[in-house]
C-alpha cells in the first residue's frame, strides 16, 4: 500500500481544493488502542464493564466494526489521543472514554419512534395484499414517502463543525447526490467534529477494522483503512477546512 493511501482526504467547496490529514502520526496510538481492547476483551477498557461492550459482539452476527484514533494538539501544544467507534456499538451510542456521536441520541430515538411504527404497519398491510391489488401500489408509494421523510429528518440531526468554526448540516456539506444511510456516523467525522468543538488541532487520523473478515473480503482484522469513499470523502473537505489557520499544511 502506498505511504499516503490511508490519509484522510476530501475536496472543499469553499476553498476549491482538497484538504488532507495524514494517517501516519496516529498509527502507533491506533495499534495501542487495539492492543488495549484485546487485553480487556471489551471496549469498556476497564472503565465500564457493561457486557454489551465485550469484543465477543464483533465475532457474532455483527462480524466487525471500524475504529478510529485522532492524534490532536491543544493550544499549549499538548498532545491528545481521541478514539471513536463507527455508529453504535452493540446498540450503545455513548461509552466513557470514546467520543460521542455527532447527533443527540435522544433526538434520534424520538424521530425513529414517530415514524417507524407507521412504516412497519404499512409493511404488514402490504404483505397481506395480492401483488396486483391497486391499493397495494398506493400503500407502497405512501411507505416510500414516509421512509424518505424519515431519512431526511435523521440526516437533519447531524450538524457538523469544522476547524474554521463553521457549523453546517450534512445536507449542506455532502458533495454529490444520494447521501448513503449512516453518513456522519463513521469514526473520521465523529473525531474531527469533536476536535473542532473542543479547541483541538488534528495532527493525524487512522481507522482500523476489528472483527471477522467481511464477506466481500475488503476488511480484515487489525488492518488500517482510509476513511470510506461513499460516506466520508464527500464531507471530509468541509471538516478539515481551517487546519492551516493553526499552522498545519492542509493543501496538496
Ligand atoms: Zn466513512
Ligand atoms: Zn477549505
């Protein structure tokens, strides 16, 4: 793999150029985190013994998950190591010592609870109807509209802040169309948003996979990967914007 193939890269619309954050400075801290997780057999890392946090979850149906480490500096030059897991871990949004999700989990639950029962009820009705019934077509259109509305309301829960101090919604930031489900839940956006909102300047970011090799064979245990092209690259340019104001080179 090329030396910089793991780097965090994204095009920034405001600057008309790509911004980049290297992976190399964070690799050692990421290896230490993996060793820590394996030693404790849990992402609670000895601070939280909730059985839902055990690593065994990753060898079950979940198969595996991405983890990330951000090495950052504060104003006084002190180094900080931030860590994140992608999405939820075994249904848990917040774990002590890990950066929180960008959205407010309580607001997420409220949005889900308002629409999901209606969508599920429609699905049950649709399944009972003959595939040629005209009412079935109408119900399917209704369900599609509800699902799209639900997706839009979930995306609207993500407001991201960059290193320039700008805060925008996912829909405003995302480059291109067809934002995939789960955009904003990966490690890189969680870590960069946390750094930007806590006065920390990113120095390096590395993501690695933990679990069984995935079905398509593109992820294996303990390997490093660049932030994903589908969900992350279209928002990373915004999130990395402004790092140069803190004396870091962001252009390439
Ligand atoms: Zn991603
Ligand atoms: Zn920029």
